[in-house]
């Protein structure tokens, strides 16, 4: 099911095809950041930064990954990859 006319669909396909890889990657990153902001804005006030990051992780990647990433071990520093993800989440929150 679609509500887009064939003419508009063709126009969009043409415009996306004309974009460079960097332009498409930037568009994807911007859409991802927007989705993060929407999720973060829906969270209840008063959550700590760690709770916000855990809930963001849970909503994007599911309960199991959030549990693993934010276990008590991860909360004490965790793997380097988690710290990078947390820094990115902090940037999105700001």
C-alpha cells in the first residue's frame, strides 16, 4: 500500500540516484539522529543519563542488547564500544 503517486515516486527515485554516497550517508545519519531525539524526548523526566542511554539502546536494539551493554559490569566502564556509543548519545541529548 502506498499513498505516493507514481510520478512523485519516480521523481524521488531520480533525486536519490543523483545523490553522492556521502550525501546519502549524511541523510541517513540525520534521520537516525532525529529518531534518537524523538525517543529521548519521549522519556520521563528525572531519568539519569545512564538510564536515558539504556532506554535509548533498548528501544533501538532490544532488551537483550541493552541488558548486556548496561549490566553492572558495563556500568563500571564497560567495553570501549559502549563508551563510544554513550558519548554519541550524549551529543544527541545536547
